[in-house]
C-alpha cells in the first residue's frame, strides 16, 4: 500500500519524516460498519484513510441520527481529538468499506505535540474539515432533500473517485437526517430525471453534470474546500 499516494495528509509531509512515519503505520482493512470511535471516548487508534468512506454521525436522545461529515483519503479521521481534552459527542464508523494506515492514538498524540510539520498538516486538516462541517450544517437547515441528496452523492463520488458505488438505505437516510421514505422519494426523482441509477444499494451516476446542476450551491463550496485541503497557506 502506498501511503504517500493514497492519503493526502501524509503526502504533504517532508520526505524523510514521511518515510519514518510510514514505517510505523500499519495497513488495515476496514469492513462496513467498523467503528473508528464512539461518542465521548478516546480513540484506541488513529486512522489515515486510504480508501473508502468514514461517516461522522450525531445521534439524539430519541434515537434519530444524522450524518454531519465524511472522511475519505484526504485526512486523519481522529484529528479533532488531537486538539485537546474535550470529548467528541459524535460516532465515526465505516459507511463504505475501505483501507487505512493506522497507529495507536497515543503515539499519534506524541507526534502531534513533538513534530511541527505533522502538527501543521493536522491543523490544516482540522480547519478544512471544520469549514466543511459548518457548510453542511447550514445546508441541512436551508436546502431541500433532493438538492442535499445530489450534493451528498457527488461528495461521495469525489472521495471514492468513481461514478459507481454502493450505499445502504440507512446511510442515505443518515446523510439527509430524514426518513427513508423521504430518501426514497428524492432518489426516485433523481432517477426519473436520468441523473442516477439506484438499485439494491448500488448508485451509478449517469449524468454527473446534470447531478451537479440538481445539487444545492453547497456542493461547489464543499468541493472547493476539499480540493484545497492541503493547498498553499
């Protein structure tokens, strides 16, 4: 597994330090529904995603939940936990099976505190992801289900770099913070308009440009933030 090519955060590190860090990271497979961290708990490991999708989900007292963010191969999943002692109230688990390079979380904490280049890369990761989370919060409040579904499907496409992928109905419902009937209606409308094909969890984006036109304005904002994750300061 080539960590330099597969994880954008690792790819930004100076070559000598990057080689040292890669030698200490362990490649792991991440099956569907693997929990990376639970609410209010210190993670056991830190994961540099190299493929697949990790989903950040917030849950309410009545059991309702909504996805508030996703990680692909752009960063370090547990980066927010490195910033301090505050407990993270959300859960993160694998929504699309993938792979990662991992290290015990305590060891990554040590790297963060002692290596300026690594700390700078993590802080850039946190800043970019924070901007994305803020945009998604506004989107979930202001935009309609069909627009938001189109935006989410494109966000996943950008991270897995494929027009075809598998997503469960539960994942789609969490994406929108909506009932499955709402998701079914929104997906059906996109399919009737010839933008996607959706069957048994298989998503195929038939018309990427049309789907982008159907998405809310937040997609372009989030896409730019994602593309510039480790751009120039």
